C-alpha cells in the first residue's frame, strides 16, 4: 500500500455525549500566561548495578519542591526526584531487583501499572504498604513484550491524592522484537515520554487536593506535561516518537496537532500494535498509553507545531535543523498471540455503575479483604465489561486490570476501535456499552481491577480477583482498611476519626463502611 492510499482516521471514536466536557464539574483547560519552558523530560533512572542477567535499581518516594511557575516553588512528590520520577528501563527476560524506599511522611505503595508481575505484593497495590522510613525489596522477571508502562502510588483510599502530589513515573520495557523495528529510540532526543496531567495552582503556587476534591475525579485548569507548565520541545530529528500517558486523575485528553498533522500510532498500553494506525486525532482515557510517531518532514527550521487537547495548546514543538529520515514504518509490526478461549468457561461479567459517590463495581464497593472472583492461571476467559451509566449522556469509565494485558474483542458486538488491536490493560467503556475482552493470567496472585478515574477507584469502583494454580494453592494475607487508616492517622498526628481521605466520603455518603 502506498502512503497516499492508506486510511487516515480523523475521529476520536468515543461517544461524544459522554466526553468529560459534559460533566457538570468539568474544569476546562486554560492556557496559563507564563513564558514557555523547556519540556522537563524525565531523566532515565540509572541502575545501581547490572550484570549479564540481573539489574538492580533503587526507587525512593520522596517529598520536595519543584519550580513550576514564576515565584514560589510548588510542594510536590516524586520518585528519585521532586516530581513524577526518573524513568526505569526494563529488559524482557532480565532479573530485576528493586529496592523500594519510602522517605515520604506517610505510607505509600509502588504499583507497576501494566507489568505482569505477581500480586498483591510485587504488583504494589493496596496490600503492599511501605511505611515512612521503611525499605523493601522486590524482584521479578518480565515475560511480556516491549511497552510503555508506568509506576504510581496505590494506597487505598488515597491513591488519587498521592498521584496528585506527583507519584507517577513512566517505565519502559524493551525487547528484541521492538529493537528491530525502524522506530526512533534515542531517549530524550527523538523518543520522548509525555506524561499528561492537569493541576490547579492555589495561593503561593501550591496544590490543594482537598480544596479541589470532586468524587467524579479531580481536575485543574492547567496542563502539566512531564511536570512542565506551557512546555516547548526542541525538535532535532525529522521523526519523533512520543510515549503518551494519560497520567491525570480524571481528565480525558483529545489530542491533535496544528494543521491536523497526521501521525502514526505504533503502540497501545501493553506493547506494539500488529499494524500501525494513521490518525489525526487521539483520545486517551485515564491511565491509557499510546506511542505515536510524528513526522515533521513538511516543516522547517523556525516552524512551530503545536499539540492540542481540545482547543488548548499543551506542547509546542519548535522545529530545528534535522537530517532527512527516509525510514518507512512497515505495514506489519508484530504478531500478537491470540489464544483460544478455554472451553466451557462462563463469560465473566463486570458492571460499572454510578457516578459521584455512588460508583460501584458489580453493585458493591471495594473491600480489601474480599476476593470477588477467581480464575485459573493459564485459563483464557472472556470478560464482558458493562458501563450502565445513563444519567445525562453518562460518562466513560476507563476499566483497568492488574496482573495481565488483555485483548479487546468487541464493543457492543462491533469491531473495537482501529487502534485497539494490541495489548491493553485499560480500556475506556462508553455509557451503555459492553466491551468484550479476553483475559488470562500467567502468575498466581490477587489482582485488583477497577475504574481508573482515580477518585472512582478510591470511592469503591474496584474489585479483586485471585488467579490460582490448583496444584499450588496459596493463601493471602490481605491488608485491611482499619490498619491503613490507623497508620495514616498516626502519620498525620491526628485521631483516626478526624482522618479525611478522598475515597472515604464515597463510602460514608452511601452509608457503607470502608
Ligand atoms: Cu494504575 Cu490499580 O492501577
Ligand atoms: Cu494497575
Ligand atoms: Cu469511573
């Protein structure tokens, strides 16, 4: 197929009436009138040491200050830096050893969103707290394809607030298949992570999560891209690969470039797509990732190409001198394994319902000590994820699973979107829609699944599944809310009855105990 005849998609695919812009609490993005600043590309995380077979990292969750705006610095949290985190690179097949240190004033967890690692401890969900001053060790070996994944805090029910403080970092998985594809991969030069977030700056340039709290998800009017307000990026190559993460608590990003520049999506959450997809528009829901290649070949030194979300500029690409790049992205990129469903398994049904404090999963709110479902390791099951929201247009809930990468089979019986043919761990479900996915687990463990509007997950739109191996039954010591609440209260020097954590409201208002 010649480049000209290839299909270019020009829509966002999702249901327009369900866009977050229609939400009563929607906070539109506004361009802040501050000078453009160089995009703060997170540095790579240097390993402590590396051998042929093993690699060792130390990750430190820490509090600090970051100069985001003219005037006072903002109090922020990050991994090995004051905001967001340095980027670790994991090679498929290597034994990875990570020292996790908590230097924050409160407990946290280190969740590997998108990694197929065992739950609930290595996975780093709510069952794996690390208390202030503590250090823990995890080890894992990745057996999954090259992908852009991420690390974020996940202590229930304070995930949303800790991510808001800045605890989110990009992570990159590499393998031999991706290494052979003609993609830009010079990190920081033509291979750029873009963590998309939004914040509201209050007095003295500070963030105030509680003041901004909304049970349907906290938003702010200022786009924060890799922790940079109003960023520009100096383009020095004809083609640039962007690894885009919706790292916002609530915001959907509807991305497009000036001049409706066509770009090529090469990867989704869990890895490279079977075939590239050409687009002029891309919508990401919370926690989704997309890797795209942008060809600036029609632009020249001095031009500026702008990336927008809706109609607000979020990154300015300043074009410099570059060498012509004639690489062609092949029509076929990778083979995606597509195992047959295990015979005679019932279809697993999941229902996301409600908005605001009423959010539920399967008519229940999350309980850390309840296992909601079981699936045998290696079994390939069909899951139907339904969003029953019907109030005024409803809303899109991004459904996420720990411990696996799934395949999207259909949306209300129709083909998935053209860029959903690769591995996913998060899928946006429209109101009134059932998204059918294929799920299998490689490792036994307890894994959470939930809406990734983070306030919805904290508010109870979450459940957990045990992936079990009948030949090696296990019992799990699951964390409980009282223990965590007491610890948070103690760390804050207050009585547990005075403790406020975002998700608690949603349980209390529904007359439920967390
Ligand atoms: Cu991004 Cu439960 O996770
Ligand atoms: Cu996750
Ligand atoms: Cu939701």
